[in-house]
C-alpha cells in the first residue's frame, strides 16, 4: 500500500495531474531499445552470414606453400593451390585447385545453383562468369595455363573442361572471377611443383598440423587475417550504429535525472509528510527505483516486441530488402540473440537507476528535517 502511494506520488505533479514529462524519456527508452536490438540483429546477422560464405569458399584456416612431400601426417581437411588462367581466350580467372574435389563441392553444396555428376575433367564456375560467357551445365570450356608458358617454343598448355556445376555466393568477386577444378585435372594443365596450401576446418587440427610438421605457427593463416579489413570495417560500422542507440539511452537517463531533481525540489514538503507517516528515506528510495524500473521494463519490452516483429516480418516477407538494396543476400539475415537482449537491458537499467540514485543522494539531506517541523 505504501509503495503504491509512492508510485502515485511520482506519477503525478502538485496539481494531481499525470506527470507528462516522464513520457519523453520512456519513449526514448523504447526507441533506443529498438535501435540497439535491430542494429545488433542486422549487423550480427550480416557478419555471421558473410563469415559463413568466406569459410565455405576458402576454408577457415590454411598453411600456405608447404611441400606436400614433407608432410608427416594427414591431419588436414584438404590441400591444393590456385592459378591464374585464361578462360576461352577471353576472361582472366583465378582457378582454385583442390585435391579432394568432391569434399570441397560438398562443402559449398548450399551455394551451388546447378550441377551434374562430377567427372574427371569437371569444372565449377561462378554464376556471373557463366552468364557472361553464356555457359550452362554440360557445356565445355577451355582453360589456358598462361603463367606456365614454354619459353623455348612459346606455346601455352590448354585443356578442355565440362561445366559440372555453377555456384552462386553473391559476395565480392566470388561469382565473377573464380572457377574450381580437381588437383588431378590441374596437374595435366599447370606445372605444379608440389608446394601446396593445406586447408583446415578447425583451429585445433591446424595447430596440430603445424606442431607435428614443425612449421612456424606464424605460417598458419585464418580467414580473419585474409579478410581483416572487411571484417574490421563491419565491426566499426556496427559499433557506430549501436552507439546511436546507447546515446539515446543516455539522453533518456538525463531526462529522468532532470525529472527526478524537479520532483525532489517540487515536493520537499510531501517527502516530509511521507516520513511522518512512517516511510523512511530507504523506503522512499525503493519506491523510486521500483517506479523507474517498472516503467523502463514496460517500454523496453515494447521495444523488444517491436524488434522481434520486424525480424519476423523480414523472415516472412523480406521487408528489410526494401531498405537495404544491393545486399549480398537473397534475404537480409537478422538475428536477435539472448546475449544481445541481456546486454542492452543491463545497460538501460544501469543508466536509469543511476539517473534516479544520483539526485536522491544529492538531495536526501536537504532540509527534510526542517520541512518535517513545519508540517508538525
């Protein structure tokens, strides 16, 4: 009953009217919650999907240029290399060469838009490259080993391949400039000297490989090293947009702080009355905190619900594709994790409680005992 009296006390002004100044910071909490959660949802979703595409296309870890004949163990997922080649005497392409060709194809299976049975001279090419050259599944193409020219005769080794698959990553230049063949087929076209790259799906297996083969661990490269600039730029962009949301929370905190100060100054006599009827300062403080947290949680909850609604509508109707155009995704990936919800909620509660506690401790001893004597 006493707590309800305190809550009503803070909801109303001296003339018993609803304290409208409270709604501005509460609306700010709603907007801040939405901005923070949607930003995290979009940026985390995009970063996760981009990293997934990279590790599918490139493998997560690799050891570059190590002699295949010196390997003491087979604790790797694949090995291969890459070459620059001329495709159909018109397009320069980067040829990715894998020993376990079937395993690599299986690894990128979800990004293959069309395929047929793999043969000895099979090649997989990017969708944009296939469109430019008007190539379909089953068509043949020619690769020229322009980096392995015979300097005596001036001749260039060439080999025909059958298009057995078309992949579509819709990211960077993966679909424009790359094609994939087996190591066995490549050995009949390029001069392969035995120095290859070793690929790994997990960091532990990669570290074990370097240890057993006495390779300097600095030779171990992560996809995060290769795409460091891209991933760092995404992280900076995410921080920038999230700071807008956190700044909005701080603005709400300042508003609540100002509102709390005005309440203290405006209702000093009423504080004294509350003290006389048995509500000590600690109980008044509890009432203030309960009041603020109750309101903040309600508006935070509305912000969370609105964020979840946007994520749901995007998953169903792809509404965010209308805003984010030319994204490397068929549907903008969005994901609100429990961790992000808790992270934003804790920050909001800390800011709001500080906004209430600071003026309380600042004014709690200001002439309340004198006000009490005047009331008596």
